[in-house]
C-alpha cells in the first residue's frame, strides 16, 4: 500500500559514491551494485491525496549508465 506517497517519492536509487572505489577489488571504479537493482511490485494499492501514477504490477530498475540496461528494455520508461 502506497499511502500519501507522491510519484516523485516512490523510490530513490543513488549513484555509488566515488569514495567506494576499492583499489584491491575494483581499481578506480566504484562498486556497481547500485546499478543492478531490480524491484518488483504487484497488487499495488494507493490511498490519500498524494498517489504514485503506477499500474497494479510494475518493476523499477536502476538507470545503469554503464551498460544502459534500462535503455535496451523496450517497455522501460525513464522516470525522474
């Protein structure tokens, strides 16, 4: 149940901070875990004055800039 949740506040996935770069594991690259997030929602119900504009079943994926996974899925719409 999303109650009093505006569309713009539905979720937030931050970019990995550069300080997460680990010279032993990833050299100068940051951890890319946040680029590989997938959230699945089903049976969605909304209530209140602020409601997200979402269907009953939907997915959220991170905007993976490196491999552009969000851009290769034809049904994916970028939300800001």
